[in-house]
C-alpha cells in the first residue's frame, strides 16, 4: 500500500546534532511534491527482465568503469582493482590500494578520466591514513597499456573526513566534464550543514581536483549540501541531479526515511535539520521517501534501448531491502510511479551503472558483512529482457 504523507510534525527533545543538544526541530508541513511510502517499497515490477551473470568471485564490488573495447575495471572494497576481460575475471589484481578501512569505508568509487584514451588515468575514492589519521580522498592512477596493472599518480582531492559509517564514495564525471564526488557525514551530522566541510555533500571539481569558476559559491567545491551518505546519483540534464541518499536509520533517535532527491546547483537538501517529506524555507525536500529503511546504493537513469519501457527511468540499487527500485518522473520531475524488481533474488545491490553501449550493470554486495555471502562470492550482473 502507498500513501502520501499530508502532515509531518516531529520534534525530538533529547538528541545530539553533531555534539549540540536540544530539539532536532524537524517540524513543518509535508511537501506536496514529496511522496512518503509508509508501507513497503512499492508494487512488484511488471516489465519482464532477468539478470545475466557476467562474473562471480568478487569481494564487495563497489564501482565499475568501462574501458574502451568493453573491458571492465571493478573496485573491491578491501582494496583491489580488478579487470574483467573477455567475460572472465582476471585472477591477479590490476592494483592493490593501501587503505585504512573500517566498516563501510575502504576502496569505493571509480571513474575514468575524460581524456582516458590519451592519458590512461582513472580516479578512485579510497579511505587512507594520512599522518596517522583516517580520511577519504580521490586518487589518480595510471593504467598500463595492456590494462593489467596500474600505478599511483597523485591525489586529486583529500581531506574528506572518514568514519566506520557514512563515507559516501560515488564519483562520476558529469555531462559538463567536471568530477562529481558524493560524500557522507562521517557520523557527524552537523558537517552536512557546514559549508566549509566537504562532508555530507556532492562536490564538483575539475578533473585535476580544482574548484571550477562557475561553482555555486566562489572558491568552494560544494555543489549540493545537506546530505547524509551519498552512494548514488545521475543527471536529468547538465544542471540537475537525481540523488539517492540514506535516511537517519537510527541517527538522532530517528529511523528509516531513505530518499530520492532532485537537486540543482547550490541547493541544500536539509540533513540533519529536517528529514522525510518535511518542507522548510531554504531547504529542498525529497521527491520520494521510504518510511522503512531501504537504504540506497548506486543509481543510474536507463538510457538504453533493450528495455524500452524503462527509458529515462531512474534505477536504484538497494541494500537492506534487497531489490532494484525503478522510479519514474513526470515532466515536473515529481515521482509519477515506482516499482520493485529482483526482490530478494540478487541480495544486496551496490553499483547501478549504464555501459557505453546502453546495457544496465549491477553489482551485488552480499559479502560486506551484512548479507549472506555465497560460495561464489559477489557478482556482476547485466539486466536484459526476459
């Protein structure tokens, strides 16, 4: 059953907001453009699709990058970059990244440099130790000519606070050629509202890690703020993002309320000041909220032709509720429908990404300590018509 929230008024009297006490003041009237699902996750999808196994034998595959010619670079959270060639996972890692991992942190996102064809650079989001302290950072690596090895080439952007949970980690190059970096609040919610902190944000950088001159605030890498833990986003167009974000799920005495957002440059999505469908001046409410914990992994708009009914739908992998969520937006970018696929059959879904040739790929995350890790470990699958 789906119901739209009409009134949402909550004030938690004994909470901590990044060390400050008092009331969370998540009060106000629910946004009419925000759909609150207070029972379940949506109807079962009606399009006949299936998951074809590409490779197995992976350990928490977090991100995929597609090389020219169809090979795949895959990150494994424990710190390995792997190569899929000719439909097989090569046994030797392309690179082993020095890490300071803990919990959800480690080797996370990956993206090819826009000029990869000439410079062979790819970027990684990793949790490392710097002067004895943990941080997340974006690193640049150079792939060998035969794609079987890589060398560290430098730091693109460092200084992103790390923690056992809420490390974000998705990195993608946008239609404008800029690097977008999804970060988490690293277990200190107030960072998401601190415009001097890179945490709890989507950052926008040049491929070299500098701040673009046309960012919302001069000299600041912040593109969107007020987020809790971003692992999935994609573009409606060159200026508008769809962002899947983790709800409170226990923080500040709150629970559930994972969300799908529509965001433009400079907007503040409200965490931790508000959550759910609450509407408040200066803060942008989400378009879809799940009362029960989802929570979301990767996200991508379907741009292929193999599954015509999915064209322009946002596909979101979810972890705890183990399914693929399809979200359809109307012309005003409000949610017109949503549905559930592969419920329970694939387990936890982490990466969701379109290949250059228009195919949808997913990775499972069943060996991350929270799922049921099978004997053949985690896998990459491709979604095709049945």
